[in-house]
């Protein structure tokens, strides 16, 4: 692994020649759109909020209004942001390559930038389902300010159960469809770009190992070193909105 503060020619060439590009993204991908990551010092969500009280089935069972209100706040935050130059660069690759995004993010910034194949390993802030019967909920949700007062989750039209966010909580299984698509996309690509993830949460953090074992070139984009850095062919110590447009211009 080489750590670089500018993009080496090798990385530009690998991206230029690739017919199939897979991007594994994490919260750092959305940071320059103004969304907080989870673990960055001071600003990370899990630095400011207790994950056990907000992102577990136990938390939901204990206090669904509290959990729902927090997700409505995040829903509101995401709707108020826009994709940045890095999201747009990745979407542009589709003009000349097969591009698959495998994301841990629950926002919709890749889709809004124009990417068509996005697999959400940890679910989506924009999908909802009944906590009791799993029936999909497609009505509008109220994410309007102020966020201080607790919001009541809507009720299921089918069984009357409470509607929950369609995200994966700690202790829950990943949905099988995006996971299998993600493994396939990593296994069959010509280059893997790993951007904005701390590489601490499994099974998503295990995906670069698949590329590593197959000898697939892997480019990490992250201002900081991560446990994944050693599995990557090159680690660009740059931000997503800086590095991705430069890589995209190589095509
Ligand atoms: P983390 O918050 O753990 O890591 C974010 C990473 O992005 C860090 O390594 C930062 O150094 C990096 N970063 C920050 N700004 C960046 C920028 N502008 N450009 C590039 N990289 C930047 O977020 P994730 O790895 O996505 O799961 O976290 C994984 C999972 O943990 C999340 O999906 C979430 C969380 O608990 C669930 O909620 C199930």
C-alpha cells in the first residue's frame, strides 16, 4: 500500500482503462455535502449521540417516538443537502464504464447525482416499513422543523403497527439483495474505489478483502489511514470531492 497526497499516474491509468468500476462508499463520501459522519472527532454522529439509544431494535421497542424523531431530523438534513463534485464525477463514469455503487450510506446523494446502480447495504432514510408486518409505507412523512418535540411514527395501513425507518440497526442482518449485489460487484470489477469509510463496520468492511484476494486494484480515498488502507493498492489522502473529479477526468 502506498499513501499519497496527490494522485499517482498508476491510479489514473487503472481508472482510465477500467470497463467495470465499483465504488464502496461510506459517510465520508457525504461529508462535503454537509452531512455528519459517524466517527469523526467532535462532529461524528456517534460522538454526539448514543447509538444504543437510537440505532438498535431495543431502542425502538423502548421509545419509538424518540428514535423516529431522530431519523426525521436526519431525513430533513439529507433533503436540505445536494450531491457534491465527487458524487457527480462518479455518476459521469457511467458514460464510459459499467459503474456500481455499494454504499453504507442511507442518504440518496449518489442517486441524486445520477448514478443508476446503487446498492444500499444499510438501508435508506427514504424507505419505511411496518415494524410489525413489514408492509412498505409510501406516504409522506413529516420531517419539518422544529425537531425538539418528539414525533409519533405513522401507523401501518394494513395492520396498524408502527412504521419504522428502513435502515439497518445494530444487531440486525443486512438485507440480502444489496449485500449479494455488492459482493458480486466487488468480485467482478476492474477497479474498486473505497471512499469515505472508516472500515470498522462489518460485513461491509470485509468487501475490499475480496478485491485484495483477487488482485483487483483498489484505490482508497480518505484523508485518514484506516484498517482498510493496507489492503488497498494505493491510499489517496484526499477528500472525496477533490480526488474523484480528478480520477474522473482521466477517462
Ligand atoms: P465513519 O464515520 O465510521 O467513517 C467515515 C470515514 O470518512 C472516516 O474514515 C473519515 O476519515 C472519512 N472522511 C471524512 N471526511 C471525508 C471526506 N471529505 N472525503 C473522504 N473521506 C472522508 O463512517 P462509515 O465508515 O460509513 O452503520 O461507518 C460505517 C457504518 O457505521 C455506517 O453505515 C453506520 C455506522 O454505524 C449503521 O448505522 C448500521
